[in-house]
């Protein structure tokens, strides 16, 4: 019975660790890579020859 409880405890630790890593990755790391504002293309000045 004691070994089953140790095994169950380790499984729960792994599950909690994976869930924490998932939410950390989703909330913090993806926000860094998102563009917060849309960027406009720079308009080139002057006359253009075709």
C-alpha cells in the first residue's frame, strides 16, 4: 500500500509540473512573440520611374 501511495504521489507531481509548464508557456512565452500592434508599411517618397 505504501509503494502505491509513493507511486501515486509521483504521478501527481508529474501531472502538476506539466500543467504548470503548459500554462507558463501559453501565458508568458506566447505573449512575447505576439505582435502587439499592426505595423504599416513605410511609404517611399519621391517619384518612381517605371
